[in-house]
C-alpha cells in the first residue's frame, strides 16, 4: 500500500461537499463551515503517515500496513474517529495498541479529539495485509 493510497481505509467527512460538473469537489472553502477537500486530503495523508509509525510490539510491521485500521472518519469539527481491529481477540497488545493509535492520530496538527474503537467485524485475516507487510513478514 503506498502513502497515497487509503484503499483499505474509508475516509469520510461529516459534511457533503458540493461537486462540480466533473464530479470533483471544488477547490477553496467548503460551504457551511465544512472542511475543504484539500484539508480533508491533508488530514487523511498525515493521519495515515502517523498511523504508519505505530508498530505492533510483537510483529515488525505497522498497524496500517497490517490492515488493522478499518475506517478513519474526519468530522467537520475535525474530530477523528478510527475503527480498528486486532489480529486476534487474545492479542497481548490489546490494551496498548488502541492508545498508541489514538496518540499517533492526535499528534497530527489540526485534528480535534480522537476516538479509537476496536471492532471485531469483519475479523482480521492475513489477506488484509499490504504487500509491504507481507515482504516484512516473509509471507508470500
């Protein structure tokens, strides 16, 4: 997965951005105090980069490339909501990883409060890993 790609992460905003005839959001300020598409893109890129600095203490790959991050929501108030999972419900790092993810996302300039929710549906499986994680873990 490249830094530009958030294929496995659904990034959303609470607002509905207006779209021009080409189907893209207009540049500049968004209506009604909503975040502009440029700001959403910047926040998304920086949050993903921050999440890539969080490593499972028992696995030499970051939580993003492992496919543990299921969803990142960015609200118009800049509040961040992240749905993540763990490789197993018995994960020894279950207590610390969500806090590490929360702290990483909160370190991004311009974000509001960050909430991390651990979800179990769908269950994590190795197919969620990026090619980068597969190389690191020698799982080809």
